[in-house]
C-alpha cells in the first residue's frame, strides 16, 4: 500500500512538474521592446500608446529588433467587472485592450501588459492574486504576448509558488506569452526562475543616473553602475530562454550621451533584455543612434546568450568580455572614473579562459580583427596591444572577429 501511495505521489509530482513547463522556445535571445513606466509612469492612454507604436516603426526601432510594446502599471480600471474579469480603464483606453492589441499587432509589433502577484498592483489597481487562471485567459483573449508580473502587496506569500502559479496559468492558455518576473531579486529568482519564466528582475528599480546616492530616509532607485555591480556574480544563471533582467533602459531620459552609451553597451554585454523607456516620439538623433546601434544590439542578441565576464578592474576601468557565436568576442572597457583613462591592453599577455562557457581568447594562437562598435572603425588586430583613451563615464567597446584568419585561408586557396 505504502509503495502504491509512493508511486502515485511520484507520478503526480512528475505530471505537475511537466505542467509547470513554460511555453517552449520563447525569448531565445533577450527580449527587446519598449515599456511605458520609465517616462510616463501612470500617465498612459490609448492615443499615446498608439503613437508610440507608430514611433517604434518610424524611428527604425522595430527594424532594429524592438518588438514588444509593454503597458506598465495604471492601465487598469480601479475595479474588476461583475464577473471579476480585469478591465481596462475606459477613460484612458476607450476602445479596450483587444482593439489596442490589434493595433499594435498591425504594426508588426507584439503586445505586452503588466500586473502583479499581489492583491493590488504597485500603483493600487486590482492585482492578480486568486485570479491567475482567469487573468491569463483574459490576456490571451486580448492577444497579449508578454506579461510583466510585479511583486507589490504580496505580504506573506511565497514568491516561487506565486510565480509558478502564474506561469502555469499562462501555459494553460496555450498562447506564447513571455513571462517577465519582477520581484526585484528579493528571493533570488535566478535560482528557480528558468523553468517558469523567460526573464526575472535582478534588482530594485533603475533610476535615470550613473550613480544615485541612497536616501537613508526612504526608497531610492539604483543608478546604472550600482546595477552593473549586482550582475557580476549572476552570469551562470542567464542563457537562451531565461535571462537576468537588470531593469529597463534609461537611454534618452536625461543622462549625458556618454553615460547613455555606456549604459546601453553594458546592458548588451550583460545579455540583458533591451526594453527602451524613453519617449520614442521625440527622441534626439543621438539617442536614436544609441538605441539602434546594430553592432551593439548584435552583441546583446548573440545566439549563445552568454552574459559577459568582468575580467579585470584596474584604476577605475573595468574590462568586460563576452564570448560570441563562432569564436568571436565583444570586449567593453568601462571607465567609471570622473576623468579620462588610458587603455593599454596587451592581448597576447592576457589569455582569457572563461571556465563557465569553456571558451578561450588567446591572441597567441588566434589572430582577431578589432572593430570599434561605436565608431565602426577598424582598429587593427590582436597582434598589437590596444591603446586608446576612454572618456569619463564612457566605454570603448570593440568586436573581435576571427574572420581575418578565415579570409587569409581563402586567399591562399
Ligand atoms: C515596480 C516595478 C517597476 C514598475 C512599477 C509600477 O516598482 O519594479 O518596474 O513596474 O512597479 O508601479
């Protein structure tokens, strides 16, 4: 009898684990898109969101890879309807969410939405707790492709269980919906998130700044460099279909252009989701060029999905290295100092062995061509040390390509 009970429990556990499987094959590279929160917070409405969809297309963002248009908090009506279904605020979204989703899809984009594992969202709108399957079906009926799921008003509940329930609810709709967990890294989601979600926030909210001094009397967002420091030891948890999320981009929201460039470069090195958070309708050409830099985006979207390694920190300059498909590498020298710093990097003297990915960068046995990813200029090869100056709060980001060696072979043939 005991044996039978055990066998039953064993199979029940296996079946429920199988049911917990998220929709397969989503976000094999880090998701890219736009989210309303960083610029608009609760000031969102149908007209603005449609304009943003138009701007994603006309600015070239969509063609550069930004696909998901995500409505963050405050899209909801303050109450559920008589059947307890979620409903959009009719004043902000008079045509409703299905029509908005159709509009977004008609632009070749995907539709993302926000809710919370708690009883209320962070801004106080109806949360999903106790309505997981119902809300998942509602989203599927509206054509939702991405759910950001927050962690406010969750007192006393278990994060892993709450996120697993929502993951199962999404899977039960049989619609491919990317699941973005947003519990700020509090319960170490990198340890348990991969089977249930495509991405998880690793930190508290980003703010628009290089370094944001913590306010001892209250909540403070984190600056770009403070977030980078929190990612250093998480690289083993990221990979195709399951990403560390160091929060959305603040590019174009007020930092100087060098800091925006460094922020964007580092998010690409970290294989982070690239979710823009600026007003795409009115961005400067400088901002547009940063957000649509194809070479840098390609580093982020590399199919191996390996998060960069912080190789060394020397005199306020950090050297980050990211192994790429085909044996190539991206290298980013990040200058965190308030003044410019000289770089003198001898490739041959620095044989990099990345034990996590089992890849080696060895200029003694392989010659690489070097291209500056921000100027697009060739910078010679790894035969010679790389010399240059990195301005304050900026980067030198280069692509190391094995290509030259192959071309040489071709010439010989
Ligand atoms: C939390 C999240 C943010 C944003 C707000 C909305 O703070 O971390 O990204 O979604 O809630 O209220």
